[in-house]
């Protein structure tokens, strides 16, 4: 089953939305394969936001991501990468659709409360960046037969 990575940013932590945001994934029927709090370092942010390193606002993003610890999560489900990106909403919280996480919890481009992997490829890289193998768990969801039909997905 597909896995993706989320980070609850300092904007979510400071504003008291950890539980509200994690609930969105539970409510949807996604399985939480791993969850932890961690303080991001210069090195991990340079890697994670390598596509923004050259931008003039990179130091501002870095400071924002280091303002408090973040919550890293590994979320699993059928088409999890695309489903979680859809639940997340577009980058600018002001433009994000109501009902999405950014649409409901953010007024900002930078302070947009959550990161979510943008492709299957980057999900794999990002899960390895933030989680050790022993921090991911393969427990079964008792509700699985009520989340998917038998032709959609099987839980080994
Ligand atoms: N960001 C920003 N200003 C910009 C573009 C991005 O502050 O003009 C921040 C914002 O917090 C965003 C993150 O950098 O979530 C990563 O940018 P990306 O374009 O990858 O957006 P995302 O994939 O998070 O929607
Ligand atoms: Mg991105």
C-alpha cells in the first residue's frame, strides 16, 4: 500500500492544530504508519527544500521551519500521495479550497501548517529522510474492510 510523508509545521504546532490535522487523515480512512515530534536542523531543511535553496526567501522559510519542533507523519492508504496532497490543498492558504487543511487552517503561503510529499518518488525519499525503518509500523487496521472494497485493496 502506498505511503506518503507529512510534516505539521511550527504554524500548526503553535496554533494548537496538531490533533485537528491528524484527525483529517484518520477520518479519511488513512492509516498512520509512523508519527513523531522532531526538531529540524539546517542540514535536513537544506535537503528537504533543495528546490528552494536559491530563492531569496529561503532563510525566512528555514527560520519558520525551525521555530518549534515539527510533527512528522507517515500516512498509508490507496493512492495515499495524491489523496493527502488533495486533503492538504494548494500552497497559498488564502487560495486553498475550504475543506482542505490549508483552506481551513491557513491565511499564508509560508505559514501554511503542513507539508505533504508531491509525488510517489519524493514520498519514498522523504519517508527515508525523516523516519528510520524501526519507526514505521505495519499493524493492521480493524476497520480496513469498511474503508475499501475487496477489489480495491487487500491488507496482507
Ligand atoms: N514557500 C514560501 N514562499 C513561496 C513558495 C514556498 O514561503 O513563494 C514555502 C511554503 O511554506 C511552502 C514551502 O515553502 O509550503 C515549500 O514550497 P513548495 O513550492 O514545495 O510548496 P508545497 O509543496 O508545500 O505546496
Ligand atoms: Mg513541495
